[in-house]
C-alpha cells in the first residue's frame, strides 16, 4: 500500500464511499411508533462511541481500510454496568491473531499481549492470559471483538485482500518506478563504455570512473561537459550502449498494470482522479460506476449495517425497534440529469417541483405558487399552425421583394 498509489487510492476511496455517507436509524416495522427511549440510548453510543474521540465514521472507515489492505477487520466492544455496550473501538487488523477454537483473539504489539473473546461468547476470558473460566475476572475480564473476514479459500480463520490477485502488477508498477528513478540518479550518463587505448597510467581508469560517479552523475549535474586531456600516446573513446532514450516506452505496460489493480476493487478510474475517456471520446463513468457500487460499496454497507443493527443495537443495547443504515452514495450525473429534466419540463411532462425532486433541490413553497403547474415551451406549435406560419412567411418575403422592385423602378425614373 505504501509503494503503490493506485492500491492506496482504491482502498481509501472505498472506505470513504462506504462509511463516509452519514447514517440514520429506521424503524424495523413501519407500522409501529417511534421509541424515544431507544433512540436516545442508541444515539448516545453511536454519536460518541469511545473515549478516544473517534467518531463512528472514523471507526468504520478504518475497518474498511483493513478489509482492503489485510483482508479482515475487528471492532473492539466494551460493556458497562448492566452488561450493555458502552464503547466501540477499531482494533488494527495487523495486530491480532485468532485462537484455533475461533472464540478468542490475541493482540500482540511488541512483547505486550491482550486477549479478547468473540462478541456474544458466554465464557469468561482473562484479558492477560486468555484462560477461560466459569467466573468473571472482574477488571481483568477480556473485552469482546466483532470479527469479519474477506473469505479466502486457503484459510479457515483468516481472510485475504482483493489485491492478492494483483501482486504481480503491483510489483511491476514498483519496478517501473524504480527504473525511472535510476535514470534520474544517473541522468546524463547513458549506459556505455569508456574505452582507453594507448599508454595511460594505471590509476587513469579508476580516476575517470570516480570522476563520472561523483562529479557529473545525478540530475543536478545534467548537461555538464567532460573535457579529457589524454596523454600523447593515449586515446579515449565513448561508446554508448543505449543510443536513444525511449521516452514513455513503459506507457502501455504501465496502464495495463494500473488497470489490473483497479479491477481488483472494481474501481472506476475517475473516482481516484484518473481522467479516462471511452472509445468514442465520451466518459466511462456511467457504465463503470453502477458496477462498482453494486459489487463493492453496497455489499460492504450491508455488512456494516448488519453488524451495527443486529450485534451492537439489538444484542448489545437491547434495542430491537431500529435498524442502522448508512446513507446512499450519490452517483448521479447531474449534467445529464439536468438535461433530461429540461427536456421533460419543456414538453409539459414534468413540473418545476418535479425538476427539484430529480436534481435534489428544495421544492417550491406553495405560497410562491406554480411549483406543481405544467409548462410548455413556446417554440413548439401544432403542425397546422407551423404550416400556416411558413406560408405567411413566404408571402411576406414575396411582398418585400415586390416593394423593393417598385422602389428601384421609381428611383430610376
């Protein structure tokens, strides 16, 4: 992730698109009334989930980054008096390991070790030793962990990130980067041979080599001139091994490797700042964005919605009236949408309030009037009227021509 900007951008953009859209509470059964008590309890936790000043959005975004980079994530859950959940924390995925029984987790940071138990596991687990007991350990009782993994067929415990299928392309991109960096480090000195012929001192070859490496190598020494004064019976020849610099000969390969990274996360190029055009010069966002939202964003949202709704709210807070829901990602093409609304409005198929609804604007108040009225463009006229108008225009042109001819004739007399 630290060495591939496309990999980094994909994972962070997915995290923003999934968890950064705000959230709401919805009644599970719309026929029932709101419960102010449950709403207050849920919002008290979710609006201030821990003592680290992390928002719920921060926690969920970090979880998705772990999912994208490592292949699994964990949310630490703490409980207060009454055994209700009173805190949520992101647990870095790279720091914890799973016990073989699948019910406990061990976090290792240096020589420090802390144990957790799976959320809802009814055994008592000591936080320092991981030993299970039938009695509570009090302050030493292990906190709970909600664990989710990106399924990986080769492991029964751990997941794997999507990028694992593009390890080769990522290494290729790093190789291209390093190759280009080496050019700048050796700027102005193409690969070649310095051939000394005739009588030279034994130290001459090493002195010339050291001079090239220390005095003219590097981009800051570009275009410097070398002046050699060979001995009377000596000669020097520069024989380049690379005759020309093939600028951009990695372009096609680079794009191929980049696209393989984007495919792993179904990421439309424009969402990470890459300007891409279709085969006919148009944009490709309209085709690629629904695939990205449907195959990546929405499935991850459903997972987080389920975790927050069923585990945290229903089981952890004993509030079964509400469902947690992350907001929808706005993928509308406003330019195209406005163009459609304008056409529909002009033919009397859409009201002004209808245009507001399509484009996400505030509706026109009833006092202002006209918001629900239909209009039609004055440029459109019935066919019969259009024909009559055309005939009238022809007659007016003929009259105008006749008048000009009469004026011209009178002027001659």
